[in-house]
């Protein structure tokens, strides 16, 4: 990273694409962490819904899950 100064104050930061990607990913992870924290604060004391109940409600069986391939979520 290069920093250009003007009057002893940083004016421009020059990052490599790799460093920019790393910082962008850190920011995205922070946003997701903050969202999860807010949800826990709002709903943390409420009981969750068991996976078996959700699957039954939507007509999904264990064999249906085993037949699906890996899913990549971006």
C-alpha cells in the first residue's frame, strides 16, 4: 500500500487489487457479523424451529437433501 501525503495528511491510498479484494471481503464479513448480532439481540431469547419441523412443513425429506449436490452461495 502506498500513501500520498499533502500537508502531512493522507490524500490518496494506492492498493494492489489483491489487497483491495481482501479489504472488501473483510468489510462484507463485518456487515454480515453485525446483521447476525442485531438478529440475536432482537430474537436471541426466542426458541428456534427444529430442522425436522421446517423440512416437514415444506415436504422435504432427508433423502431429498442427500440427492442434492453442493451449492455455492456468493
